[in-house]
C-alpha cells in the first residue's frame, strides 16, 4: 500500500476525523487507499513513529502555494512501528492489519473501533 509520513499532531487530527486535508508542495496521481504514518518526532498527546490509519485519497486540489490532498473514510488499523520516508513510499500489505469482527461496531454506516480496541492498540502509544 502507498504510505505517507506526517507529523504526529496532524496525524492525530486525521485519525479523529478533524483533519480532512493535508497540504503538500507537490501533487500525486495516486488515488485510493493511503496509509498514514506518524513521524518519529516525540509530541505530547500524540503517537510517534507508527503507521496509525488508512484513508482514501480522493482528490488533490491545487491552491495558490501548495496542493490540498483530500482524505475521506478514515479507518483504524493495528498500529505498528515504521521508519518514515519522504514523499510516497510502499509498505507491504501484510504489515497492515485492520480490526476484525468484534473489534468494531457499525455506527451511521461506518466501522468504528470499540473502546477496548482503542485502549489495547492506541492509548499505550500516545506520548
């Protein structure tokens, strides 16, 4: 799967659904699933140095000084340590594990991980 590394604070906002656009100085032709990885910068209240979720990159809009990458459909995964890279890079699909039945519920047509899943896989990674 294609992946991108982003600073930890915006990653937490993407994970929570608060941030739906990421601004870059460059564009991409890639559309579809994109693994969101947090850089190793230690940031209080954030997860650092891990792949944390998958989004769908649905559009890239040109702005006066950058490109807005538009994200939809945020999905939690079982986070795993990763060494980030510049630009888009490939992460083998077998490293990416999505929640299994019983680890999520359907709310408003979307899969939402259970509190137990969040506690088990995310909380202990937050700095």
